[in-house]
């Protein structure tokens, strides 16, 4: 197993991070605040989860002023044989 793939699965093995990915499957891009509304977690805790997803390149971050917008890096996932599709389930 490649190191990238191992890191991806480790990151996605966490329920919070997997839920963030599921949210990003439904929308092309979401702000940090929009994502945080779905979780009852502190800002530092959410920052930790965002960092894990960014460090493994699972999500992309775009900064616009003081706001951060996140999108799913589908190319990385698909390059590693991970194909995700949108679902209506939470």
C-alpha cells in the first residue's frame, strides 16, 4: 500500500473528518463556518480536523480575505482508486 493511500485511509478513519468529506460531496465548495455549523465542536478541534484533511491533500483550501473555503480533492482520491459519489444519506 502506498504511503499516500495509507495516510488517506487514516484521515478518513475518523468520523468527524469523514463527515466533512461527505458534506463536501454535496457542495462544490463550503466555507469553514458552513462546515462548522454541522458539528458541536470547538474551533480548535475543527481546525485540527481541517489540518489533517489538508495535510493529506484530501481537501483543498482557498483563502478569500479572512474566510477559508474548502473543496474535495477528487483527483487525489481517484488517483488512489477511491471513487466517491454523492448520496442523500447523512
